[in-house]
């Protein structure tokens, strides 16, 4: 009977060791350090909310050395920050099997004093694309039933083979830790490395959902950013927006969904009602000013 | 998995409840050999006369035969034989991620089991250079002094504290060294970090510091880590500098560590 349990224990420790070879400690706030993972050679991904300064960031590498790191960019919406550090080790291996609720999961972090650390639990929920309260979109909602200790955020969430499922964060949900899915991390890393930031599309409209006489729904324009993308395209206050890029829009979430798939600079067709008559206008998506 | 239950049951028989004479609140302990040697935390064995209750309900008076406050370990003796001792594991081979289980008497629930994995192994900030095991097992007051065991049921640590929600345990190799070689030298003082140095809050009457004429309120001019290193250096006599009242005059004393008169 012994050895099922002892074998599982050894398997878990091996998974921690394997994944731990790509996990670093990130020193970018006072008191507790956080964790980060080498996602690509020389590229560390961590949780954006644990980065409290933009300069004098250091990381403790998997081999124990402390080296300086530079912030390549971050996306508060998905809680992803990207750091560059000089290290030639291999990045974390990626999980290829589909995740289901009930799978065992480990979060692996690192601290300068005691090296690799691990916590274990299960994946408690997996569902489709999900928008965070910070406005970003995760490709999957992966809720974790495990304890994230101070310093765990930004660590890598792995399966029992030590393969990365995503990045651990305690900042996107009040009730549980989440894994930022690997595919979302890939997308954000690509965008940050090519553009230095994640641009958020915007139209410059204040909208309110309304029900039309024919019981369809639309969004009435209550305010207009002067010189904003919609104003430039000829939208006026009182217009009722009924479709964007061919999809019907009934609430502001629908607008966000369209904007996520239409990068800044692209032109979208807006269908609207003005005085009861249908109009089409082409709006060029603008970039939302970043809060500093 | 059946195995968890089976190991937990065996470990439960090697785990005891420890009560101090005066108050009811107590902790846990581990039966270290069949002739009545029980290991617990020094902070659990506060008074010289203790009570120990076995898993089967038998209760024995216990004597504190040795104590090491810096490692938070104490040795109790009870007059019993044919006990079921725990089997110690080798804590030096432990790795983060290994499955562990803790047995104890959290909040008075005798023999409660909690499980998790090893979180990390290493020094704790401000606690000297010695190594501790951290585990993501849920502990509560009353787990102190109880066993932390691996997936084969071997005791790899003595549960000691809860830090940021993580269980902290003294590694079993440290516990074995304490049993075989006795306590490490100690000053016999309770210290609190002051603005500079360490303030003496309390002294053991026959402790090394008391014999060197140190008093309550004196401030030792060193850090906790420096003191730990000095005590572990193997020297018999330490030269300590301190303030007494007047913070402009540095005083000096020689503390003879040597053989400690253990509480008998």
C-alpha cells in the first residue's frame, strides 16, 4: 500500500524541481518579493500587481544569483508584467493536455532565502473566455483551490508533470486564486515585446442600452469625446448603435468584445439608427489614453 | 487513497497531548522511543511539571528533562514502557512538493489530521541561520509539538509555528541531534529586539546570563543572528557588550556557557 502515496509524493517533488528550474524570485516591491517564471529565454513573466516600482528591479535566478532586470512592459488588465533578465536557462515547459476541474495543480515560486517553494491544490473551475474586473480578457477562466501565500503571485501554475498551465495571481478574483492561461500570457508577451505595451482600443462614446420599438436592443449615444474616433467618423449624440463590425451590440460588453478583436488603427463598420433610419459609418479604432 | 488513512492512524498512536499543570491549554508531542521519551516544543513545555495523555486516554505526569529554546525543542520523560514510537525520517532529503501530513490537537481536537505539501526548506528571516521546513498544511494552536510526516508516515519535522498561514516545523534531523547531543548552549534569557541590540526581558535564575550578572533591562549590543553564531561557535566563554541604564557607557561581561545545570 505504501507506495502509491510515496510514488505520488516523489512525482510531485519531481514536478516542482522540473518547473522550479525556470522560476525566479522578483524583487520589485517592499517587504515580500514575488515570483516570476522564464516564459521564453531571457523573458520573465510575473503578476503585474506585484510590480511596485519600474526601476531597480532585481531577480533571484534559479541558480541563486541575483541579477538586475528591466521592465519590458505590463498589462494591468490581465495582470501580466514582462521583465528581461540575462539568463540562458531553459524556459518553463508548457502543458499540452486539456485542463479539467479536479486536476491537481501546484503553484511554484521562489524566494531568495529558501529557494523554490510549492503549494498544492486542485483546479476548481475551468470555463471559456472571461473578462477581468481590470478590463483585460483571459482566454480561459481557471480558478484554483489552493492557498496563495504572499510571494506566490507571479509563480507558475503547473500540472503534476511540472508543465505550465499559467501564471498564478491573487489579484483578479476576490474569492480565489486564478491561473492566467498560458495562451493569454503568450498573446500579452508578444504584444509587449513588439509594441512595449498592450494597446486598448476605444471609440470615444458614452453609451446606454435602450430597447427599440421593435423590441430589439441598441446603445444610445449620450456623450461623445470631441475629436474622438466616433466623432471624427460623424457619429452624433442621440444616434443608436445597433451593430459593430457586423455583430449586433446590446450592451457595452459587446462593444469591448468587438474592440478586443480589432486592434487600434483598424476600421470597423458601425450600424446605427438616426431618426429611425439606418446608417453605416466607418470608425477607425483609436487608442485609449493610459492612466499613469 | 487508503494509504493516507493507514499512515495517519499509525502516526496518531505515536502522537500525544501535552498539558502544563496549571492551565488546560496545551499542545502536542511525539513519542520518540518506547520507554517514555517524548519530544515537543520548548514553548509547549513551559513548566517543569507537565501532563501527557496518550492516544488511548492514559495520562501520565511528565518531567521536562531537557530544553532548547532556540530550536524550540523540549524532551519530556514519562514512566511508561512499550509505547509505540514514531519512525523518524531523514529531513535532509526532503524536497518542495512532497506530500506531508500533520497530526496534533488543534484547538483541542485530539488526533486531527491535516495534509498538504512541503512549501520550502530554509532559513526564516530574523530567526538565525538554522533551517526550517515550511508546509502548506493548515495548523492551529495545539498542533505545536506534534509530528509532520512524509508520504511513508516517517516523521520529518516537529510542528512549531504558523507564519503567514504556512506551517513551520523543526526538521527531524535537528530533533534527532537534540535528543542525541542535548541542547545547544544558551544564555538563558528572553530577548526582545530593541532600537539598538537586544533587550533582556527575563532571565532563568541559574542560566549563563544570570551567572554573569546580567539583569533584566540590560541591552546586549548585537543582533539575533550574531548571538546565534556566537553561541554555536563552540567557544565556552563569550564576551558580551551591553548597556545598563546609561546609554553612553558600553559595559562588558564574560559569559561562561559550559555545562548547563538542567532543570531536574
